[in-house]
């Protein structure tokens, strides 16, 4: 609410944007503009980065083709992904659990780590969750998930940020439910209970589609999480959603949990994402790319180094030099983490007389004088 707005004017403007702005076409809210304005503070706070990121992602998923993304596990990975040409970055909860949580321990993706670990990781770039490819997945009632989507949308509206919400329908093999309170879930109950008190439900495509249709009015994209890279499944899911919600944007996890070569041949792998895009899957990501790239590249370096010493490391460095022509910058690690920026700060404070600049006279400056990369 701007300083010149009355509360009623702010409510009217917000309500009008929900009705007329193409951004909100097909999106339902279970709360009023009056409630949103009432929850905003008297001082207007602009969340510039969140707004810009949301607006750019929305433009991308509504553009031609699809948006490919890789899961980053560190800030430096995210930087290199952008410099290499990716237009979006995926942040994986699994990777936070595995190697980026605030408990500074390695965990499986079963919500055993501090709940603020993911937003803390976001700054570097609910507890009922588990990796979609683990066994024993427990679903929450459909209505509870919808309330979660509404809570997320309300928080975004209060902050006046057009956050892009993605509703995950989970893997086809989810067979446990916390409660039978929601009648929409009852068609899939088997009548069985587990020793822990969970309700057993039928898995498969039918209940997954049912959840997608229930979530679609409240989310910007619907995420189809599968057990294998099965195009027939993906196309059937898309057709079912679009029969009720034409044009609804979809998301797909090109999962590293799949054994891709066992399931598809080279030609099918090469065309996989384009085929998905044609069915409406506009956001496609490899969730754990960061974890696997760090693990495999470090193993390869360590194995070579253990066997032959420095030649193994030098080969990697030479490969870094080759990548610089394509935009890679991490060869010069001091500059990459901002040493040059803080040298500028020191120079500004000292009137250009600082004698403790980090890069001036450094090993990196002396040995990389032919630098062509613009940091």
C-alpha cells in the first residue's frame, strides 16, 4: 500500500489486478484482498530480488520451448551455471539435506535437519517431506496440501511478490497417507493401516492425476514426479490435466534417480525434453546435478592424484583454461569469491592509498596476467 493510498483504494487495486492481470488467469484464492492488505505493514517494503526473480521465471516458462535447469548445491555452482548459459537454477531439498543443512551433517531427505536450512541455502544462491524417490513416502491429505499452497500464495501476496508456485504431485509409488479426513482421498484407500497408524492408499497414475487436478487452481505449475523416464506416463498425465485446465503449465523432474541408459536409447534421451515441452512441461530440471557433479569430478581428480600426483591436478587446471573461452571464471578463485570487490571498497575508504589490497601483488595476479575473463 503506497503512502497516498487509503486502505480501500489499496484493496480495490489489488482485487482489480487479480481479475484483469493475465498473470493471475486461472489462479484461485480463498482469501480476500482486504485480508491481504490488512496483513501488510504500514511501511511498504520492496522485495526487489524476489520480485525480479519471480517475474523472470514467469516470463521464461511462458516463452517458447522449455526452461532447463540443474540443481545447484553451492553458490559457486550457481554462478557457473548462469555463466554457462542456463536461464534458471533449481534448489533441491535433497541436496540441502545431503550436504548443505545447518546441522552441518549428512542426512537423507527425510526432514531430519533444521527446518530453516533451505531458506538459508537460498540466501547463499514444512517438515512433511521426503525425497520423491525414497520408499515409504507419506502423503498429506489433499486439502492440507491445498492449504499449504494457499499459505504460500498469501505470504507472497502480503509481500506483493508474484511468486511462481509449483505444486508437486509426488512419485507414482506413494502409498501412505497421514489421515483419511479428506473425502477426495477416500476413493484410493485400501482399508489397510500400518503399525504407525498411516492409511494405505493405491498408488499409480490415477491418484496422481486426481491430486494434480485438485492443486491446479491454486498453483502456477503442476509438477509430475515419476518413478522412471516414461514418456507415455508423462503425456497421459499432461492430457488429463489439460482436459480440465487447458494450457496449465507443467514441471518435470529429469531425475538422477533414473537409470537413463537402461530405460532409453541415445536418440530417445536426446529428444526427451523437447517431447515433454510439446506436452506443456515448461520447467524441467535435474534436481541433484550439483551433488553428482561435485562427487564424480572430485572422485576422478582424487583417483588420478592418488595414482600420479600433480599431473592429474594440472590436467584439470588446463581444462579450466579451455573452458574460459566459453565463460568459465572460477580458475581465478580469489577474484571469483570477491577479493577484487573488497579491494575497491578498501581503496574508496582510504582515498586510493591502501597498502593491504588482496589482489595487488598476489600469486593469482602475477601468474594470470593474461586474463581475458571479465569478472
